[in-house]
C-alpha cells in the first residue's frame, strides 16, 4: 500500500497516519522528520535544506525531490509507505510520479481528510492550550490554513483527475475516522 495523506492543519493526519501504517504494516514518511534526519546526518541534501531553512525560506522542490528519491529507495519503503507532508505542490506531485515510476512503485490512493475550517481552528486552539504549542494561536492557525488552501489544495484536483483521490470526513472520534479511512481503502 502506497498512500499520500492530504488535509488542512489540525485535521488529524498524524494521528490517523500512525493508525493506518500499523494496520497495513507500512512506514510513515513525514517530510519534516526526513529533513531533520538529513540535517542531523549532515548529508549533502541535509546541508542544502538547512541553508534555505536557516534563512526562513522554503526548501526548493529539487532538494525535496532528491531527498524523497533517496528515501523511497531504502529497503523499508519497498513494502509500502504513507507520505505525510509531501507532496505539497503540483510540481512536487509531478516529480513524485517520476520517482515512483523509476522505482516501479504505484500510488494506491491520495487520501484527503476533510473538516469544517472553524471547527479545525477550535480543535487547534484546544490542542495548543493542552500541549503548550506556541503555533496553535488563532492567527497562526488561520495563516497555516491559508497556506494550505493556496499551495496544497490544488493537489486535490490533480489527484482527482488521476482517479486517486478519496475524501474522508476527519471529524469525529479517532477510531471512527480510522474505520472510515479503512473502508475507502478497501
């Protein structure tokens, strides 16, 4: 099983990714975790990424695609994976297709967790109070949502046109949402 998880900040992608990966015995590949690992290992890609991040700039697509290409070649990725946080843009999605083609991998599904925007803001504010996360304030949450809708939401149409998009309601109890996801992946 090879999956991409999409959805606005706070919809529960990380929580559900863990549960789905356990169910299918596949690995969870978070772009942020991979980037931090590359930087910690001081790889060439990690050093390039760090040079952009240190300036507050986004890591360019070619660097991210190189990183993902390296990661998807590893043995533990051959039985399947769930991509979380990648791709974020149409050019990244196109690059991912090329990488997967080169590896003879095919995408089973791009799964989008959906939710009402105001409901998500309230959920994230509660999370911020409970966890002490400094980025879970109403202004920052709305900014992150705006970035998602401008940059990442076009992927919904991209994958819909390829008949790979499945949308699942991300509001409810965690096990209930997991059941919905597993049902659409059958």
